[in-house]
């Protein structure tokens, strides 16, 4: 997919989940388009591989974003100017329906997919508001558009991402800060999504076999994320952009 030369020259963008999958593809595209990237990942090994294989202005932060202390660590690595934030990091559930949810699964999915995203977004808003500009892109999901794409914890978390995105856009677009989300369908990443529920398999299996489009490449999501981060999307805020091969139309 073609890049836009120098689109992010002089810009600093934070990308969570930057060591693999959609996050890494986003880092690679931002670097190719001239940006400086702060790549955050829970895996130090993945970040080492990123630095070894991608040439550019990359600062890495190995951190668990569910740890509140990680926010300050990431902001310090970024420095005083933050032009954009891509909240990519996320985890899947085991397709558990409501009656089968464990507290541990619920707490972990919401902590990674919602609370960590909120903390880091809250953190970048201070420097963005000082400059009167910035762009935030959250990775939602087709599961945020319907109830039949995942288990209850993940579905709940991605509906929350949509609400968080729209509310943030409402409050801060007048101050020059845009907030949008992408809603992918299936993507070829390292995130595991095993069926831990027999009932979920019976209920969702036929829908998955007939309705799910092809598995997207991470680079296809990165193209949409970087467009929303860029000034090319200067009049787009509060949008939930389906990048799902037409799944939302079914």
C-alpha cells in the first residue's frame, strides 16, 4: 500500500501495542511517512525486534499499560510535544457468554481495552490542549457494532471504546483535538481468540461461517489509522470507521 511522503514529518505519535500486529504496522507506516514514534508494548522482545528491523526515529517503552504508572513513563518518553495517539493495544476474551464470565476475564479485558486507553488519552490531552491540536485514534472492533462478534466481555469493552471516542470528540474537537476509532473485523494478528464456551460455539459458529469476510492484513488497518491521525482527516472527529470488509453492512 502506497505511503504519503513526509505526512508526519516533525510529528510525535504514541502507538500502544506497537510491537506486533496492527500496532507494528502502524509504527512502520508512520516511520515511512516521516514521523517520530513512541512504540509501547508489554513485550520487550517484540520491541527489540522492531528496533532491529525498522529504521527510523523510534523510542520504545516496554510497559504493561494496565499499570497506572505506565502513563507517566510513556508521556516522559514522548516529550513535551505529542501530535497523536493510536490506542491499538487490546486483548480478546474466550467468547464467554454472560453466565460464564469469570471475574478475572472481565477485569482483565476491561482493564486493557478500556481503562488503559482512558488513562493514556487523559494523559496526552494536557500537552495537546496546550498546543490546541492533536489527533487520537482508538482501535475498536466490529464487536462494538453488534452483539454477535465475540464474547460478552470483549463486546462490552468495544462498545465502551465507541462511547469513549464519541464523548472525547464532543468535548475536545472545539479545542482542536480530534478523536476517532476504527472498527476492524478479523485481522491477521497474534491475538488469540479460542472458544472457551460450548454454547458460544453453537450460537456464533453458524454466523461466523456465513457472515465473516476475509481476514484483513494489519497494513490495511494501519492505512486507516494513519489517515485518521493525519491532517488529511482534518474535518473528521467522532467517527467510528468500519474497516471490516463490509461486515457492518450484513
